[in-house]
């Protein structure tokens, strides 16, 4: 079983810039969204690191980061 190496910390004396922090989009209740696999849906619940979306006829919980989910 292989594991990924731990993330190396950025040294202050390094001539290279540190990796930027990833931007995680936030969604609000009752917002229309589009998913690459499920299509168009509406946000029905918002949690700290997940959203629940009603895609009619199924309801799906999607966890952060929301790579395939975009706001309409």
C-alpha cells in the first residue's frame, strides 16, 4: 500500500512562490446549480463541507471541493 508523500512546507528563504490556497466556492440555500454528471439542480441543504442538491428525481450530497458543480 503506497501513500502520498506529506506536503512540504514553504521556506521563507526560498526563491519560489508558495502554492496558492485553493479557492472553494460557497453555495447558498435554494440556488440553481449545474453538475457535469447530474445536470441542473437546486441546493436544498448547505453544510460546512458539503451541499445537498435536488436533481429531480434524485437527491445527491456533494462534498467539498465542488469540482463538477457550478452556479447558474
